[in-house]
C-alpha cells in the first residue's frame, strides 16, 4: 500500500481536436479524505474524471493509483481495482427494478458472472445486502419500482447505492447533488460522509455549501489547469477563485 | 421457472409428443429446426440487444459440415451434428470477435458482411456443391442403433434436441451471466463502470447463440438430407429476424411461435403460387402495425404480470 | 506493370471509367436510402421496390400514355413519391419512436407486396424499354466506346447527388431535418411542423429511387425483381458511407463502382462480394462508417 | 394397383420469380389440358392435379415433394425448372418409387451422372441447346468464342457442353469470364469479351443476367462492332422482355415455338384462352409429358414409378410438338430441336411474332449419345 | 387584476397509466417571473411539458392570451410565442454549436442578438464550431438557454436552468432573467435551488404530488420561510 496518496496524476493532459481540455494537471488525492474538484463550466472536471476512469485516453501524462501506473489499463479493470465512478448524466438500468440495479453491482465479486449454467437463485443471497444499501439512500419504498420511472433525483440516489455496492476504495462522484431537492441533498451528503469514513471520495460539485460542509481538500480547475488547491476556507478566499468561479455574494 | 412459464412449458411438451400423430412429421421437424434457430437468435437480440444479420452463416455452414461429414466420412448423426455445432460456435467466435465492438445497426451490418463472405465461400468451394448443395445425405443410425430413416425416430430425436436446447437457453437467460447481459443491454457504459468487461460477455453470448444456430442447421441438414445455399443466404438471416419478431422479441416462447407461424405460412401458402409473397408481405405489415410486441409479447402484455412484456423499441 | 497482370493500360482505363459510371448509379440509389435513414431513422427496404416502380412507370407511361423518357423522368418521381407519402402517412409514421427493426420489417413487407402485385400483373421476366433516340450511339474514346446514355447517367447523378447534399448539409432546412432526427419533440416545440417535414422528406427519398429507376430502365432489365437484387448492395453502400451521411453515400457509391469494376477484371466471381469485404474492413477500422457520426 | 385409387399429378415449379413465366401457372394449365385430352379418368381412376412453388430452392422443393408423396399420395412430380432442385428431387422420387417428369430443368446430368430409373427428362437440356446453337453458329463461321458464364453449376455446365461442341466443330474458345448470379451491370464483362476479339460471345447464363447482357451489348455497340451474340439458354419470354429492337439477329435453340405450324397454333389458342399469353417450350413439354405418362399408366395399370417409366420408354411419343420421339433408356426424351433467329422489328407482323426458323436438328443428333452420359444403369 | 397572460386550471396529465398531475391551478400575469418549487417528482417538469404540448395526455385548461392551448400541437403553441428549455437540455449531437444556437425559428421580433448572447455566455463563442454534445454539461445548459432567447418568444419556460452551473454562471443567469424581465418577457421557472429562485422571482408556487399546494409572494418570503423550508424539506 503505497504512501498517503491513493491517487496521483503527473502532467495529465487531454487534447480534443485542436482544443486542450485538460493541461498538465498534477492532482494528489490523500487516502481517507473527501476531495472536491470544482471550477467553472467547461473547466475540464468531467474530462479529468473520464481520464482517471479510462473512459478517455490521456494525450500525455501519467496516472498512479495506489502507487502503480494505470495509465494504460481498461475502464473495467480500473473499476475492479476499486476506483468507481458515477456519471454526471444519471446512469441506471432503466428497465430493471431498483433492487436488481444494485444486485448487478453486488454480484460481480461472487466471480460467477460468466457462469451461464448457474441458476438465478444463486444470486438471492445478495438481496439482504442490496436492500440495506437501498435503505441507506432512502429508496426503501421504491425497492421493486422500475428504475426508469423514478424521478430524476431518486435515480441519482439509486446510482450512488449501486456505486457503493462495489465497496470502492476510491469513489468518483460527478455532481452527485445535481438536480436534487434540499431534502435529498442533505440525505446524500450525510450518506457520503458516512461512507467516506473508511474510503476516499473525489467529487465534482457546484453546490458550494455542500462542498464547504463535506470536503477536506478542494482543487479548483479553470480552463483545464489547476487554479488553486487547499481547504475550503482558504480556497474560497482566494481572489482568483472568487473572480473565476464563486463570484460575489453567494449564488 | 415462474408458474406461467411452467404451465406453458408443460403444454409445449404435450404438444410435441402428440403432434406427429396428427401432423406431418417432416413438416414438424422443419418447424422445430427453425424454432431452435430463432431461439438461438433471440438469445442475442432479445437479451443482449445485439441484432445479428449474419446468423445464416452459422446455420448454413453447420448444415454443410454435418451433411458433408455424415455423407463423405460416414460419421454417425450425433457426431455430425456435434461438428456442426462446433462449426457454428467457431465461426461465431471469429465473426463475433470482429463485430462485437460495433454498435446497433453497424453491428448488424458487419455481421451481414462477414456472413456474405461465408456465403461466397460456400458458392466457390468445391466440396459444398455450388447451388446444387450436398444432396441425398444419409440420416444414418443414432448412436449406431436407432435408424433415423424412420421419420418417427427422426422426429423424436429432433424434438429431444430441441427441448434440451430450449432448457439450456432458459437457463442461460436466468443465470448470473444472463443478469449481466441484461445490464449491458440497458446501459453499457454503466456496466463498464461497475467493472464488467462488456465485450467479453457479449462475445460469449454471441458464441453461445451461433453454436445453437449451428445445432439447428446441422439437424436440419439431416432432416432434409440436404445442405444448400438457401441456408447461408442473407435472406435466411432475414427470415430468422422475422420469425423472432412475429413471435415476440425477448420472450422465451416467442421465437417458437414465430417460427411455427412463418414455416406453416410458407408451407401452406406454397399452393397459392404467385400470391405467396403478397400474403407474406401483408402479414408482416399487419404484425408490425397491430401487434408489434409479437404474438407472445402481446399476450404477455395483455394478461401477464406488469413489466413482463418485452420492451419493444428503444435505441 | 499492368502487363504483368495481363491487362493493357488503356483497357484498364476503360474498366475504371465503367466503374465510375456504375458508381454514379450506386450513388444515386444509396442517396435516397441515406436521406430516408438519416432523417426518419427508417431503413427503407421498400427502396428497391420503389426503384422498380420508377422503371415500370416509365414503361407504362410510354405504352399507355405515350409519355416518353423525358416525361417519365418527371412523372415517375412524382407518382412514386406520392405513393411514398401515402405509405408514410398511413403506416411508417407510427414507427419512428421504435427500434430500426420495425421500420425494416414493415418496409420489407411492403416491398414483398408491391413486387408480388407487379409480378402478378406483368410476369417476372420483364418488359422492354429502349434508350431514347437522343441518347443512342456513343463516343469513341480511343481506349473504349462510351455510350452517350452512360455519360448522361453520370451527369444526372452528379447533379442530383450534390444538389441533395447541399440542401441537407448547408441549408437551414437541412439543419431542421438533422435536428428532427435526434429529438423531433423538441424541434416541434420550437415551432416547426415536424410531421409534415418528415412526410415530405420520405416522399423525396422515394422520388429519388423512382428517378434512378427511370434512369435504369433503358439499360437494365425492367422486371419486378430488379430492385430486390439491388437493395442489399445499395444498403451496404449507405452503411460503408456511414448511415445517414449524404456525402458518405455519394463518395462510397462512386468509389465502390470503381473497386467493383476492378474486381470484375481481376476476380470476377467475387464482384458481388467485394462490397461486403470492404464493408467488413471499413467497419472494423471505422466503427461508424467512413463519414458516420459515431454515437 | 393405382395407389389411393387416384392418379395424382403434382406440378412443382417456380411460381413467383425467375422462371415463373416459362413454367409457373402456365405449366399447371398445360397439365390440365393434357388430362382433359386424355379424359378425366384412367382405367376408371380419377386424375387429380396439385401444384406448388419451389422458389428455386432445393430444400423447399424436396420438402414439398416429400410431403406430397408421403402425405398426399402424389404419383408423379412434373416440370421442376432449376437444375439444383431437379437434381435434389430425382433420387428422392426414385427412393419413393414415383415418377419424375422433368420439363423445366436444363442440366444434362439428370440423364447422365445423376440419372434415375424413374426420371424422364422431357423437353430440352444443356447439351441440346449448345449443340443446336453452338453447332449452328460455328457452321455459320463463328469459329472463335468467348463465354460470359454465370458462376453457378448450370452456367459451368452450359459453358462446358458448348465449348465441347464448338471444339468438335473445329472452332476455338478464346476465354471466358465468370460473373456472379444476378449481376446488374455487364459492361465490364462485355468490354473484356470485346477485347478478346472473339467472333462470338456465348452467353452461358439465364434470365435477368442474359437479358442484361444482351441489352448492354447492344448499348456498347458490341453487335454493330461485328461480334455476334449466342444466347445458350434463352426463352421466348426473354425476347419479349428485350424487345426486337435490341434482340434482333440473336440465334437460339428451342424445342417449341408457338407459331411453327397449325398444330402448335391450335394448342397455343387453347392455352391462351386460359393464360392470356403464349406458351413456352417448357409448358408445351409439360403437356406432352403428362399425356405420355397417362398413356403408360393405362397400359400397365399401375402407378409404381419403375413400371410406368419402363412402359413410357416402350411407347413412341406423338403429340402436337413431338413427332415420333422416344424416351431413351437413360430417361432422355429424344425429339427434334429447332434453331431460330430473332426477327428484325421490320419483319415482325405483330405481338409475339419473334422467330424465324433456321434449321431443324433431328433428335438423334440433338442429344448426347447414350454411352457418353455416364448413366449408371445404361449398359454397353 | 387584469386577465393573466397564462392561466392553468384543473390540469391533469398522464404518462401512460401513471397519473402525474392531479389538477394544477395557477396563473401568470404578463411580465411576471414565477417559479414552481417542489421536491423531486412533484410534477414541475410535467407541468411545463403539458403547457408546451409535448405531453400527449392532458386534461383541464391552459389559456394563453385568452386562447385555449389544450388540443393544439406543440409547434402551434410555440408559434404563439412560448419557448421551452427542457430539463435534459436537448442539445443536438448532429449539429454544431452555432447550428444549435440558430435552430429555433424566430417567432416574434425582439429576441436577443447574437452579440448580446455572447456577452452573456462567453464560452459559447469560443466553441461555435464544435459538436453540440461535446460541450461540457454546463456549457450545454447555457446553449440550451441561449437558443431560446433568440426567438423572441414572450413566455419562457425554464426547467432547472441553474442545474450543474458554476455560481458565477448562476449569477449571470440571474442577471439574464432580470434583463429579460426588463424587456417585458414573462418567465415560468422550475427550480430546486430556491435561494436562487428568491433572487429573481416575483411569486413562488409550491408543487406537491401534482397539485399546487401553496403560493408565496417573493416580497414576504421572509415570514413564510419556515413554511417553505418544511414543504421543500430543505
Ligand atoms: N469529446 C470532446 N470533444 C471536444 N471537446 C470536448 C469533449 N469533451 C469535452 N470537451 C470540452 O472540454 C472542456 C471541458 O469539458 P468538461 O465536460 O470536462 O467540463 P466540466 O468541467 O465537466 O464542465 P461542467 O461543470 O459544465 O460539466 C469543455 O470546454 C468541453 O467543450
Ligand atoms: N416518462 C415517465 N414515465 C412515467 N412516469 C413519469 C415519467 N416522467 C415522470 N414521471 C413521473 O411523474 C411525476 C412527476 O415527474 P416530474 O419530472 O414532473 O417531477 P419534477 O418535479 O420535474 O422532478 P425533478 O425535480 O426531479 O425534475 C414523477 O412521480 C415521475 O415519477
Ligand atoms: Mg461536467
Ligand atoms: Mg423536472
């Protein structure tokens, strides 16, 4: 288990035809912390996520996860190694029930996922855990509902439950609160806090009060480059950040 | 199996046993072969959401291999069919490996393209006998014992093969593997982000499907004692799509019903001579316009539990 | 080095030119298919039948109305286009939200019906249609004899193709059409009458098929099945070009003609298969076809 | 000893595509006419006719045949164009000891390598066509050939047989190009044929392929350029589809033409009353075959295949199109064939007036000599 | 009070069998900025969809400038001067940013000019040539708003326009809305972020289970704050 940093990037760079979305980013995420990635729209946050989770290949630079270089590995491999993401545009399995959604995530560790000869019953052992996770995100009364018909906010909650099911060592959440009402926000925020106890969270979030409340470290991106880094109190005072992102008099 | 499925399955078995004493066995065997073929195809489209437009390649080439090995090398039928299955699966592995990374219509098209190349080979290769095909193939003795030239014996052999394959497919769909397939169909990037190498799962599904198609093709070539270009042509790939759709895409019994309907149609319409295609066309139009979820799909939609009905449409 | 392969250069020029000419045909045919798929998300398997109808209208117009080739060039697209609009209004429009499969199945069914009806009426071995007097004869290019009619085919096809391309890729109307394929609800909510627009587009695509049909009548067998044999190839062209990409269809159409032409010299048996080989290769390298917008 | 106390005749052919015009419903009508002329019964047993579409697919064909024989008690299967289907049926019918009266298929293998004691090949075959057309064309000075061949078994057979005839007659073959079935554009192949400088371009293909080749040959000035076309498998319906403007001057061999003599015209009149069009040689052949079959049954008073065919081989054939022909030991019907040339538009006196006779090829020279066929049960 | 610009009475809406709106009642006077607040799934989006006519099954009455909208097709409704910015943004992948921006036809004079739009959303100007969906989440949101400002529609339906936007941009949007109000636009705003809503709106309707359960004037928001908090569960 290498060092205090679970995730490190070195000069991470992504260029889209003639346009640099991420430029020489050196990101360090400390183990067992909640780390926020904020910045104006189009700063490159999602792109960074996509690079970290291998949904995009970097133009240059390296990614170290637990000390080993994962720059060349496949998305699924990365996920299996314990770094799991959620999506900005919510991602559930629309025609499966809420419980099945979570179960899909739970079944992988069983290692029977290629066993086309085993009966479905072999998965029922997972239901207890699944339902517990569902309760944790407050979807108890939706257990058997079809995911696609949940309102937007509920979908996000479900998505987080699925992500948690993988017992990730490092969670990457892209705007987990987007499109949620106050009540949900509070619940999810608390949820994140509890789960973060024994793991690490890297999140993109525009809701500054949430960021202030949850995050230990904050990295501000602008035009693909790191503008500032530090605890909220410090960063939020940084004039450059105020000018570029927070603006005057809280949104 | 849930109750409804159990009952239907039981009824199916009864029907299978009774049928040959009422209907013409060779015709029934044809239905069964195509039903099996359609089920194999449905495994892919219905449960992985992959539309293969090249399944004739597996069906047909398996037919050729079975016919050839039985006729020329004098293999026993079961060995011949086994080789057919392997051919289907092997070919499936190659074609699948090339195609699997493609999405939607492009997947359909690359499978079509590759199957057309197989077709070309079938036309050119000397051992397949051009458009004459491989003719008067001996049915031989099953396990060296049962003489399959007796059409009843042949029928019950085919029926057994069919039922076993059906159960196999059912199990695949309701296995842990099947669950992952469902997830992939619903939202692939999400499945990836949960740590599944979706391509591998799809490929395995593809190979299973093509192997089963091979089983159907091999069996058919014994039933008709003939392997011919018809079974490798793209029209055959089209036909199996039709059967599956008519019966009900993504329903476990749909393909069987679909195959039965289409084959019966072709069989009894044959006497209408030049009107066949018109009537056929009309039936497809009606199908699409009125009961789109296919016969079985509609029934499940009407009477079945909520959400049981397959989900027509989407991407 | 041509001699090495055993083909004198000028003969090869001839073959290349021929290829280009056939390419013009593929381009014209696939164009309609591409337009329809691109804008309606329907794989129009009736296209072959509609192409055939075009040719038949030409024949019927000549024998019963005494309307000649040039008249037919106008008449056929109008009539067949109208037929297309009828189809769209009565059936196709119910399928847009569904999977491609259903559109494909429906149009395939319609194709069967149409071809069946024509066969019952006019038999399967076809009907005569002569090259119009103005376009008989040919030019001697030294390395080959170029029939006037073929030259005309190329000219017409080039005009039609680029006209269509321009409208769809470079005009406001085109932008509406493209947007409507993605999210008709929203486009309509912007104040555009999407249903009507789509109907007309389908009519236009069908008209293109009919036009190609008339162009084909003098040089190809005019029979109920003339389209059935062609549709799959034309469809392949569209796919290689990238579904829905007009430019793709055009470029692929022409280049395919040439490649096919060469195959007819060096490995004639494979000349119907080469397209699929190319399709396989292209899709393996470029997942969404040459000009396709990958999802 | 008539099974099921009824003589059931199954007309199995292409009802819906390529060969529907030359066989199809027309053949059914011809069969009905034969039954009519024979009298509705044979030795007091009813005669019935059924028909079906084999879609030119061997498996569909053999499926229907099995069903007919096993379930519906059909005693003979008639017509069956498309060599591949015919070749698939011959052994099947033999196994069931029924009779196969083939009129529509071209392959000479039906009475050669693939011969069966229950097969009668009635109207024509690739050899007769190639001998007729090939021989005549070479005689007329067309002594260097280039083939446009459909890359299918029947195409190869047609090319092979014709090439032999040409060589035998002292001509030479300069080359051939094999095109896939259902090619729409032949200009490239035609250019190659042109480049070969051969005097004659032999079209060893059928249906749409032949029509397209001829149409485009005219367009590319092949004929005006001095080369001749020889259609090796051309039916009068194809000429109709081409129009005389394009087809004129083409030489071809057929076993029957509606406008040959009073008898043929009489038959045509009756046929046309039902079908609204002229009969093809295949349809005419079906009439002859069925009539002869019924006569044979009358004699032996059984419908067992072997016996009936044996009897058919004993009796001479005489009907409106066949004059003292005979069924040879190998099942080949030996009868005169006719070489025609397509008229110029100016010569044609109206609809369907297409051919002018060139010469008659007597039955004994029109077909392959018995011994050369390699038919298993032909002794000596 | 004068005849309202838009008045919704006893509006019911359905998704297949599921009944999403159970008799909505509210109205908007010309020139007003009104928000619909409510929890997830309350029916806010559905309301906008019903007004826009993109949702087939709806009952009740929606009167705009005195004319009934129910029964009209959505394009007809748009032509009357109503524009909609959907929750999921609906940026077109097959169009580049500029085409996306220029897509909606002008239905009335008096829309914003491109320059004005670019001063509001500088990001867009830089990315005019790139494919619409290649924009970042937030950029897509800006584009979605920008394009309906062009058309000159007088009633704007904005569904969570601040979702996923950086505070600076949110403030910009706030200014835009203010500016639009100046020009006499009428705006119906769906919001979760009621702190933002408070800065721009005249009145707030609170939606619960597909009906309006409360209406609060922005000026006396202060005293009703707890009531609202408790309703929204903030
Ligand atoms: N596939 C792509 N091709 C071209 N440009 C892209 C692509 N993806 C993103 N970009 C550009 O890269 C920049 C960063 O995008 P990104 O999605 O990372 O922004 P973001 O920080 O997530 O913004 P937001 O908070 O609005 O989601 C944007 O300007 C976007 O236009
Ligand atoms: N496509 C659909 N099919 C079935 N039910 C739906 C659909 N869309 C929405 N609903 C249901 O309609 C109700 C209202 O949904 P709506 O999207 O209007 O809520 P909302 O207030 O906009 O929530 P959010 O703040 O998350 O956008 C919800 O209960 C939801 O479950
Ligand atoms: Mg983002
Ligand atoms: Mg909403």
